């Protein structure tokens, strides 16, 4: 192959897409080893590559392989064939239907050839259509043959990728191929005569797309995560990265090789890991992994096809993140011996220990950094205890009791700390550490507190306003600070209490009522605030509970408020009871009695006591008229002193059926709806309906008046033409049956009297004798002109066949006379004695006319 890059071809390198062939620097293409070519043609792609400009050029080389059996060392007779012509004939022209002649001159049909596969390189640059092969039959010398191909890529989707010249049999590819889209095609070649009859059996054609290195390797993931224990030995497996190449994996185009490009950080060595070039397995290659120094490595991995040839192959990269996991290779250490307690009452304190295994990584939950602390000496005050670590925090020390600056200002402890898990093998260090801890307590401003919280007091309800209940004072624990405590209310739901701001004395601001909604279980709660004047200020709260003792301050109420009973005495009675807001002993038993005034109450009703809480109300007389009655009842409780209340119960007396239940009519009557009320309701309904009817009549009359409304001015003074409404102009031509002869002015009625009975169409010419019109003289006499016209007019009037006989229009009657009067009296005068000044009185519309005709003498 010859190549020229216009720069002298310095440094240009050649390569092929096949491992069986190589190209020398001078462009010579040679076989790399002994091989057997299985097909009649072989297509290779030769690439020229310039490493300086990174330019790449490709060309396609086709090897045409001749059959040895056709030559046998003899040259064909006749004209000496050129080598190119011989190869072209042997390779480009396929004779799948070749026939042979036997020795005795008879022809014998042999079986069809098996056509070798046709190789087409992908991504070819054309030009297109590009010839692949020529197919012909030996019979084309005898008859005209038409060739065709069928199959996927010809007459099946994708359509028209391949086509064939039906006369010459040359087969073409019409566009570039893509092996990754489709790697092979199976077609069938057909040979028929001009009439469509099969001449040869169909032949299978197999077309293979030769792979080109046009796809980069693609990693399954762009980021891979793996881990390895610190201190791992060389060769320890870490992770596997995988890349796939869409090219043919059986060729170098799809053979991917891996390598590590960079490692970050490069500590303690720049080559801490290596990768298997074929499998992608990453393993450690050097010792010295230390999580306390490097917690994570970022490795860039490159995948290259063409078996890893960086000059010819395509590459891609991915990131591998390798986390160094922790092992217990460092014991905990104390970094200081002094721990300060910031304020009183804190239950936890962080002991300042340091464990490299945990402090640098912070792997929560790992046994390697969990310290297990325990005291080696006895703490005299028993203020401290130790627990296991909690989360990613330091070793936690819990206080068994709150420390107080006013009681102890410092504590001396000896603490030992160790790991829960033993140290890793090969670590020659002690797994525990001890230290003396001095805990200093710092005095801070503490909040005042109420010694008795919650404080409970008992008193009767109803105490007057201003009564002193108690003194609710707080204590300031800061004995070494001179501070004042002030009091205020924090919560007083009913606003019943006041507190003295300096001494905490509680007084009533209103009467305390046990029956209030603010009382829960006879207890009223209020919260007070005690604040000091320290820096910063601190405050505490206290709750005062007041238990209210009940007094008899609520009279009982009768229940129920309404009831019904039959108008005749029977077993139907009313059960009554009472409700009292007080509690025992200021409630029942209750006393129920009827008042003496009015006397009709005790005359008509009676009360029977059932027990201390219930009684029965019933009729005393044999009959009571139906209706609603207000029955007063006096209810008295058992308090000291007792309270009573007169309550009214509404009793509906109604007629009852045999079961003792009120009837419907009786219930209405009992509700007070008598005959008079019913009549009044009916009268109201009738009046309402009458008003509606009158309104409808008024609306219709108003609508009628609106259509027939006259002019607002006097018709005699109206100079405008009358505007009359025409509702209808009559029917069509065929909708009327009128005798058109009535429109004539005949001098005789004989033709009308002799009219045939029945209905005659008005659009037909009447059948009858036509009158004789006078004949105009040739030379008329001037005195006869008037007689001639009169005779013609008389004849036309008496002619029933004269138009109009085709239609008749009927108009509504427009009335007699006209409000405008006759216009025959109007005349025009040129004399100047006419006075037009009255036009000025007709308004602005006649102003122009008044200006034109008025004031003629002045003009």
C-alpha cells in the first residue's frame, strides 16, 4: 500500500485489523505466519497512524484468492490474460449454477455450489453503491436471465441495504455497515427467465460485517467503591472493575486490558495497588496501609482495547475509591489529667482520652475504638460511675450524684481505660492506660427553687377578696452570692390570686368557687416564678395547689324541664328529680312540694315521693283539658343551711289512646294550635295566593300595554307619517283561493254567473271566450283617437283572461282616512307675504329651515 501524508511520511506507522497480517514501514503487506484462507476473497483494513499529529487514515485491501484446480499450471488458450483480469474474473464473478460436460458429450447437472461468505468492512467511506460480487449462471449464454436477491437487508427490514443488477448480476452494498447494529446478513440469490420461470435453484449468500475498532471500552460504573483492612499483606484482594467493549471480542478490537493510571495520595508508596490487566482485579502490592495516616485512596483505572495497545487502541477511565478500614492497632491514651465540671447538676462529663484508632476515623460502632473505663480506687463521695462509650463521642463518665460547688469544690480520681477488643496480632503495646483525673467544680448561678413543690393548702370556697392564703417562698442555693429573689405569677387560669413580689405572700384577688370550670377534682392549680438578679439571671417555678372545701352555695334545679301526660288520670305519671352543683352533704335527699299559690296547682296536681332523689308528678282531678301547663315545684336540698329553688316544669296535657300514648291531634291541641289558629293560617295562605295571581295579571297587562302604547303627542299635531304595523301580507300564490274576476270592472256579469263550479287555480289562464278588441284603423282619424282608446279600455275591463290571473296578495286593513289629512290643498306661492317665523317654535331640527325662509324682509 502506498501512503503520503504530505510531510514525507516521517514516523508514520501502519497496522491492520487482523493479527494474521502485518505491514512494514515501506507499506508492504505480508502474512505474519502460515495460514489457510477459507474464502475466495479476504478484506483487510490498513490504518496509517501519525504519532505526532495523532492523525489516522484507513484504506481497504481486498485479497482475491484463485482456485488451484482451475490452473493446474496451464495457461488458457487464446489471448494472454492479464493478471488483474484473471483475478477479477476468478474472484468477483461467482458461478453457483455452473454445469459440466462429461467425456461422452452429455451434460450432467451437478449439485449447487456453496458460496463462501462475503466479508464487508464496517464504516466504509464508499463511494456507494459499492460492488461486492457478481453472480451469474452458465445458462445466460442461451437465454436472458434476470437476477434478484431476497432476505433481511434486501426486501426485508432494513430495506435496500443490498441490491443486485438484474441483468449483469452484480451485487452492491448501498451504505456503510455497522457491525454493532448487525453482524451478518443471510440472503438468497434467484435466477429466472424473462417470463419469471425459475432457471436455477436459489443460492444462499452469507455476508459478514468485518469489525473495526470504532467503540471505546465502557466501564459498568464510573465510580467503584472498595475497602481493605489497614496493615494488609501484599496480594490482598480489594475489588474488581469491569469494562465492556461493543466491538468483536474475538478480535483485538474487543480485547480489553486494564492498568492503573494514578493513585492519590502516593503515600507511603506511589504503587500501593496493582490491577490484573485481563480480569480487572485490584490487589495490594505493597505493605504499609495505615488508616490513621491515609484513610482513603483514589485510584484512576484505564481500560484499553486492542489488547492494551496504547498507540492503536481506544481507552476509557473510571475511578476506584479504596477505603482503608480500621483494625485495633492503637490502645487508648489519656491526654490530660484535669477535667472541669462547668455547672452543677450535669449528669455527664467527657473524659479527655485519645485513641488513634477511633479519633482520626470516627467509625461509630467499631469495637476497636470503644474504651472501657473503670476506676481503680474507691471514690469517697460516690459521685462517679463509668459506662461504655456511646456513639462517636469520647469516653463518657456519668455522675452517680449531682455535684455542688457549695459542698465540694474538687474531686480526685484515678481512672483506667482499655479497648473492648484486643489489639491486633503483632502489636507489642499495652492495651490499657491509667491516669489521675482532677475534677474541678466551677460555681455558676443556680436558679432559686421552692422547697415544697407542689405545695397543697386546704380552705373553704367563697373566702372574700384579699384573704391571705399562704406564703410561697423560694430558696436561692448560691450561698456565696448576695442575690435578691423576686416573685411573679406564671399561670393563674381564673385570675383569682395575687403574690407579693418580695416575700411571696399569696392573697385572693376574687372569690374562689369550687363549682368553676377551672377546678379539677376540687383542686385549683397556679404556677409562680422565682427569679434572682444574678449574671445571667436564673429562675425557678413552683406550683401551688388549693383544695377547696364545698359549702352549700348552690340551690337544686328541677329535672326535667318539660314532660307530657294524659288528660285523664291513669298509670301515666311524670318522674321528676333534682340536680345540685354542690357535693355531699350539700345535695340530697331532696324535698319536692307544690306551692300553695296559685291554688289551682295543688287542686289539679299532686306529688308522690319515691326516695330521697326522685318523686312523681300526676293529675289529682279526673279530667284536665288538653294544653300546656306551667307547674311550679319547690325543691329543697339537705345542706346546712338548706337551700331551695322554685322551678317550673312545662307539662303538655293531651288526649291518649288505649296504650296511654298521646294521639297526633291531641299533640297538636296540646301544643296550643286551636281552630282559630288554623283558620288564620288558611286565610294567610289564600291572601298570599291572591297576591301572586294579581301580580301575574298585572305583568300580562303591562306587557300588552307596552305593545299597544300610543304616541305621547296629539295625532293632529304629529307631522310625521303614520307608521302602521303589518302582521302578515297573506299566503303564497297557491295558498289562496280567490276569484280574480272580482278585481275587474266588467259591464256584464254573464261570464261570472256561468263559471263552472269548483275551485280554480289562480295561476292558470281562465278558459273562456276572449272578447274582440277593436281593430285600429290603418289611417286613423284624429277625432277617432279618443273613441279607440275608450273601446280598448272597455274590452280589457271585460276580459277575464287578462292579467293578473297568476297571484293574489292580501293586505291587512289599514284603516280609513289619514291623520296627516289631504295634501291636495298644498300649493306653492312665490309671493313674499308668507310668514315662516313659526318654524322657530318647532325645535332645533327646523332651525336650519327657519334660517332659510324666516326674515325675508331683512335679507
